[in-house]
């Protein structure tokens, strides 16, 4: 019976023109957009941080032009999700991991603040971090991923005029 099932599967794949390796790669793709992992991050945060966890921000490092990173290259690119608790007025950082649940960073805003030696800088950052712990992303809003944002930006008249007047200028997103 097992042999028959394998034969039928191979027959279907060959008739459809689908390469089995492509199918496996598509199912286990390590490339993600920031939006794809939001629910996983929130679920992880609600189970190991706080019940009122909310998404406060998403930071991307070396996000490609399609708005994606490759989870198999964590030293080259990443998404970092800032999750906050309105009750505790604190934030935690989460990072998605390939074929696993997102992990909470051992460092948060308070830990980073403790590393700052300059008193004035520490006060400014403390104010900013305090503000960030009370502001969160609206879960009902529709936020655009990087490619959508770039398309909207390049369609603006002022951006088009700037790029025309400054031929050769390159946009660098970090």
C-alpha cells in the first residue's frame, strides 16, 4: 500500500510538472517577511513574558527588496520584534528562529540602559524607552511590508522630483 501511495504521489507530481524538491523547499522556506511571524511572536510572548503582550515595533537588519530575511542566516539579517506589556510598562525583544518558536532576547531596554555611562544620554534614552513601553502598534491596522512602502514612496511626486533633480542618488534603508 505504501508503494502504491508513493507511486500515486510521484505520478501526480510528474503530471503537474511540479518538481518534488521545489515543493519541499516551498514548504520549508527559511525566507520570511516581518508580518509572517507576528502571531508566533505574540503567542510566545503571551506564554513566557506576559498575558497582555502587544507588538510595539519591528526592526529589520539587511531586509531584502522583497521585504524578506533568511532565517538560516542569522548573523547576516534579522527581524527583532519589540513586545510590550502595558500592565508592567516593560518591553522584551523576540527573534524568530527557523523551524522553531521565537526566542526572547536576554537583553531588553532596561538592560541596554544600564550599559550607558553618560548621565544625560541615559536620561534621554530612559525617557524614550519609557515612551516606547506605552505605545504599541494597532493590531487592527494594515501595516505595509518594506516593498509596499517603497512602492508607495517612489510613487510620491516629491520623491520623484527629488530623484530626478538628484540623478545618481541612492536610497539606503537601514
